[in-house]
C-alpha cells in the first residue's frame, strides 16, 4: 500500500528547476536516453482544478485542508510514493485522510497508460477510477472517525472555524505547494504539516486561534507514539518563524492534537489561512513553571500532569476531601539546591488541578520544577510516617490502624479515636484525632522529619459552620494512667493539663441564678474597688467545679476563667449596666465559652444608654491581671470601637475579681482602659 503521508504537489505550474524531488527514476538520464518531460498544465487548467477540489471536497463549513481529506500523488510519482518513507517529505493535513469511495476498484494501469487515462478523465471533469481504487486501499487502515470531520477539542460553545475567502485559500495553498516542492524536512524536524487555523470561543468570552492534527496522523507522520496517561510537551514552529509549545496526554479518548496559538501571534496567524507546522521535538512533560509572587506564589499541576504520574484524578474528584490528598515529590531545576522535596496537596473536585503554595519550600516566580513522582496519600501511610518520626513530646506515643479504627497508644495504653481525619495545609500533612471526652482535637503534624502535636478546634465544629480558630496550642507531653489520658499543653505563658477522666462537671449554673446570688457594695465611683459577697450555695458550686476540673474534660485554667467571667459579669450588672452579649467580637459569634476571643462583655448603661465593653479577670495576682488586661483591651480598640448590631461604643473597662476559693467575700477592682 502506498505511503499516505507523501506530499502530492498539485498540477505543475511553470517549468521548475532540474533538481526536483518528484522526478521518477525512469525520468532520469540512463541508457535509454534523456528523461521524459513531466506532465504540465497551464495556469487556467491549474485554477480550474483548484476550484473543483475546493467545491467537491468542502465539508461541514470547513475548507478541504481542515477536513483532513487525503490528496493523491501527481501522475508519474505513484510508483515512488509507495516506497517513500513517511518522514521524508512534508504532508498537509488534507493529504492524510480522504473518505473512501464505495464503488468497486478498477484494475491498475501501467504508468504511461494511467497517465493517459488520468489526463483524459481530467478533461472530462471526472475523478479517475484508478485513483479511486488507490484511495480505498490507502484508507483501509484509517478509523472511520479519522476519515470524517474530526471533533474539535475546546471548551465553551461550539464555534465553527472561520473559512478563508477563495483567493486567500488559493494563496495559502500555493504557499504550501511551493514549500513542499522546496525539498525535505528542515534539519532535525520530526515532521511537517500544512493546516488551516480556526477560531474558537472560550468560557471567559475570549476567542483563541488553534490548529487541529489527528493523533493517528501525528503518530504516523512523526513516528512517535503517545503512551496512554502520559503527558507530553510538543514544540512546533509555525511557518518556520514562530515557536509554539503545546501539551498532549495520550488517551484512548484522545483523537486530536490541538495547538493553541499565543495571542501575541494573532497578527501573523489568522483563522482561515493555511500555515506550515513543523514538529521540532516531543518530550514527556515533567516540568512546571511557578506563577505569581509573594503570598500568591503557586505551582499548579493540572489534571493531565497528575494523571501522567499515575494519579486517578477522575476517581479523586468524586471522593470526599480527606480522600483527595496527593503526596508529590518535586525538584527545583532553577535552584542551586536540586535535591528532591516532598509536598502535599489536595486535588480540587472541579477541574482536577492541585494548587500548591510552593513558596514554602523556597520556590519563586518563574522557577522551573520537575515533577518526579506522585502517589495518593492515605491514613495508613501517615501512621507509618508518624511512628518512624515520633520523638520529643510524642516519644511515648504510637498510632495503630485496624481497618477503620485508629488508636492513640500512650505509655502502652490504647485510646480509640472516636473520629479521625487526614488533612493538608501549606504543603504539610496532619491528622486530627477526636478523643473523648476532650472538646478539642489532638492534631498531629508531620513537618519534614519531626512531629509537632497540637491541641486545636474540633474539625467537626468547623464542618458544622464554625469559623476556624487561628490559635492552636502546642502539646508539651502525653501521659496515661488508670484515670485516663493526660495532655499537657502551652497556653500563652502558662502550662495547662487536660485529662480524660470519667467524671463530668455537669451543666453550668445559669447567669440568672448566679446574678441572684451575688451582692455588691459599690464604691464612691466606678473606677474603684467594690466589695462583693456571694451566697454559700454559689461558693460550694464554685469549689466543687474547680476540684473536679482537675480530672475532667475541661482544663482547670479554662474552668477558672469561665467562672471568673460569670461572677464578674454578675457583679458588673449590679452597678447600673445591662449585659447585651458575651464575647461580642469573636469570629464565630458571641457566647459564654471562656476560650472565645475578644473583650469579654458588651453592656449598656441603664440610665444613659451608652455602650461599654468590659474585660473580666480572675487571677491570683489581681493587680497583675488588671494591668495586663488594660493593655490587651487598648490594643483591640480599633477593631472594637463599633459593634455591627448595636453601634458605636463609648468606652472600655477592666473588672478584676479578688476572691479566694472557699471564701464567700471578695472585691471587684475596676479600671478604665479607653
């Protein structure tokens, strides 16, 4: 069967130089005498043939070049075309595929006879039967969808390619013919194609200019086969002058190589015009360029790049968040340190891309990173990595995973996690453990070769709509005993111990009850020391909760802080103020919980209606607590001078409680902050 990729010059024009690539062996000088002159046609006949081809093989609104129809060798080169290698001459897209005819093939003629028959049939305006037979033979190995109009791979609504005016199409065709007649491929090129540019619309409303080459055509013309699920970078040169690169992923569903023309070449590459595309190289794409600067510095492997590394992106896109994590190994080719670094990210459910804040490993704008390997990241892999790196605060801790049940082992004792969830943040991975009865998660981070345990907001609360707390407390140690799990963590300059005993503190006393049981003997002015007294049953309630807090799910420090806020708010209400909200500026909304952020209470003066803030403290060192609170409240002034619901706030105070446990008499020290 003849090589379908050999270029067919159209009917010859004016006399050409003697060094021609389409001169047959029998036409060259030999024993029999000088070569025969090749058949020629005058310009009128050549124009008629072009018009006939344009009219006869125009399909679905696209010129013959874009339809990918197969052209035939000129008379006299049929024999050589059979044996010519596919890479030896230029081929336009229309030279590669033409729909096969349905009528029976005619017997082949001799070289001279075939030439006479073709000339006779041209004069009659009919397609030669011998060429029809050869067309059917040439197209037998082409998939039917390749013979027909190729589907366009582009996003957005269907946009038919623009069609050049007849004069433009002829001019482009003549240019392509002259290029083909000029000789063989450019030095070092893998293959050359003549293709007509077309325009498509994008989702963002912008249009782009593209070329489309059937993958089967590309494969045979360049002798390069795209392996399935691998992504390649193809370097083209347009018209021998413009360098363009495109990516293509081998796939059973992929049938075309699409080349998008950069916008800066729009003046030189226009829709409807035919251009010469020269393939200079095809390499497996394993590099990406860093985009953005500063906090927006990103490396974003797209779906095809991840698939080429073995990631099943389509399956991940349908999976829950914790099952869309990827462990990626990269190498910065633009850095002096070209060692491999491992980062972690999450595949997005929409496009299947994985944006990475790559600046965290020192990469910067325009750095080129090589993608070395990738794998899906799972809980069992985290467990193995944690146990390999455990030390310091986690030296006596191990993790074990039995099916879906995760256990935290401390000093040989096992504590089952009620819930666990794997996550990534800023290229690092972590595991959240919900261990009852703790209200906060134990969050285990792996950062390089070390483990960093922290106490953080419950991940379940975040999923239920609570805003993430910016603060996570560093865990200093783990311990286990017959009473349960003990966790020591740093909260500011204090060390707090939390235990998972079986005791429960029970429900808090309501603010109405507390207020009824607190009495105040006010001083001569607001900024003064005021005498307070609490009823005996309230004092017993306070002592009982503080004693049990040492072995409960609530840290002693937080429980003391919560009781101090309640007592202080009750005493403040006895001095002419009505409490409107507790923790009015907390990101997650107001509430009575002592771990919430911002100034403790928003109150309204019952006589004047003015709004004031009050910070409530119960420290052993009353004066130290008072002075520190004043500084903190002043630092928050700009953020808390106006409430979105209640309006402008006229001032802020600090009320520090002086009260010994076991006693029902004390003082409330008040000072204005701003």
